[in-house]
C-alpha cells in the first residue's frame, strides 16, 4: 500500500505548473527561482508581479523553495524538483500516521486509515504540488505521534522529535496550528490541571511556538516595508454566509474525500464516540471545523481543508471495522468498500491533473521568446502569476492596486487609467489570455486607446500579446 501510494504521486511528476492550482505553485516556484538567480537571501522571498520593484513579500518560512533553489544549482530548474518535496514528506508521514492510529485503536483500523489517507483525492493532489500544505501536515502528524510516545515513555528523544517536528510544521504553514487541539487533549488527559506545572510542557510550547512567532513577525515586517506590501494569507479570517460553508462542505465530500469516504467518516464519528482514544480525533475535527468557520474566506482554497483528510480517514476506518464486525460476509463488505472508494478516488483525482492553466504557460513561453530579458509586462490574468513564471519576466497584474490583482474593471476609464499608469512605469508588453480577451470587445474605448498606443505582436486563440509604445517624454 505504501508503494502504491507513492507510485500514484509520481505519475506525471514533471508536469508543468498548469494544473488547477497553478497560481499558488507558480508563486512558490518563482520564489525558488529568485533565490537561485538573485542570491540565496533566505529571509527575503521574492515574487515576480511587483513590476520594477524587488518584490519582497511576507510568506511562510520558505524552506521548501530554498531547498529547491539549492537543487537547481546541481540539476537546473525543473518542476519535478518542487513537486517531489511534497511526495517525500507524504512518504515520511505514512508510517507515523499508521503507528499513531494503531496506538489509538488497533492494527486493522490503522490499515484502513492509512488506505483512506493515502488515496483520498485531496491528499494525492497536495502531495504532488509545490506547496507547503502537505509537508506541514506531515510534520504535524509526525510530531503528534512522537508526542504520544513521549507521554507514554517520557523519552527525551521522542520529546525533541515531537517539539522539532511541530515547530517546523508551524513555520512551514501556520494554519496547521489546529493540531494544537489534539495536543492539548492528550496533555490534559495525561496531567489534568497539573499540566501547567509541567516544565516540559512549557518547554514544548516554547520550542514549537517561538520560532514561528519570530518568523511571522519578520514576514509581516517585510510586507509592511516593501512593495507590493503583500502578506500571504492576509484577509483569510473572515466569516461568510451559510451558502459559502455549504459549498465547502460539498466540495469536501465530493472532491476532497469522495462520497464513499465522507459517508463512512460520518458514520465513524458516531460509532467511535465511545472509544476513549477516538477523542483525540474528535477534538482535531472540532478544531478544523472552527478554523473553517473563522477563516471562511481563506477556505475558498480547497487545500486549506487538507487536515480533514487524516481525520476523516480515521473515522472512515472505524466505520469499516464497525460494519465488518456486524455482517456475516465481512470480506465482501471490505472488498466492496475498496472498490467503491477506489473508483471514486480515481474519478475525482483526475480533475487535479487537468492542464487548466496550459494557455497561461503557452503565453508565458511566447513572451520569453519575443520580450527582452528585462522587459516589464502587464498581464490581465485574474491574479494568476503563471504567465510571469514561464515568461521569466517581471511585471504587474492587470488591473492592480498596490501591486495586487484588483479584479475585473468597472469601466473603460478605470482600464485606461491603470494601463497608462503602468505604461508610464516602464511596461513594454501587455498580455490578454483567453479568459480576459473579452475585455477587448466589451470595453471599446479602452480597445481604441490600446490600438493607438500598442501593436499586436502575437495572437492565437489562447492569448494576444501587445508591444506597448512608450509614452513621449516631456
């Protein structure tokens, strides 16, 4: 099962960043390439959409793009280098997740849990993407397992591994802090109210929290000082209406987990409620639910729900065992579950491999051919930096406000004003991918102004590229 899980993630491991999450991966990949080409300034990650500015931004602890940049020194720049890191972290988490569940329940439940965790579509997608989510979750689960070991054995090595893994998990992705719920539950169960008098518990908290506190304070300072004044994940904590959360629930059930796994997980929540050790995962689920509600806007990104996968995997596993003990032909039930879940997982996982952003990559490669190395470009890209990454050029989103994508235009005047402002700042190319070419027909005054100030350099059904005539100096 371990081998099969890893093999699935190696399918098309060298795929360009053109899948449905292209924009997030292109940002991480741009940071890696900027480390590689601009000096390994670890504390100052740079993106490509800040125009003529350096583009320093506040991000998660950039250990993943930094490692990729180091490998670029030897192997060159390749997409598989970024993707393989998530595969490695996922593979590292498998035995510890299995052991954690076995410690809490038994071997059959651990086996089922590992099966669901390994092949849930969201798990497959995030563990082959150049993003921090799977590495962070993997480290959190490793830390959780060794924390259990420390509570049971008081082993110093187990304590250090638990604290170190949790520290790295929070540095790489701070939203993984929901793992605090199962950690606090385990601590309370072991020490009760005396936990506040345990020096090692305080030491664990210091090791886990202080480095991430220092880093994110530094990252916030970068966003404050440098254009485009962007802090990754800012604004995510915002409540939304009921329909918004219903959409997230449906996406989780149908796409992230699959319907068979989601149904089993719901059954498992109730069948496992009497299991004392199941409370660990109940509290983790409650924390995730609270996080999704509080960070409603942030959870528009499907990968934010990744921690639900191991939680749901455990409850689905307990449901499988509960049913197997209550039917005559248990093996038939088990085979049926494997077939149903496997078929649904294959169907839903295919969507995550879809080359949704291939037109953006093609536009970027075309720009790489025709634009001078230090040309500045404007891209009407709905905020997706994929064109910048594959063009290997810097520039601005269009429309933009403070360097950040500002949405679709209200009218011709807004378009013309933003275009002229960026043109005056030295932009020499303007790109309309397929998704925004309609602007040229709808905003006719802008199209007329563009015809007077720019020349079409390349046009095909996927994109159109303009060469901008520089304004006369007065």
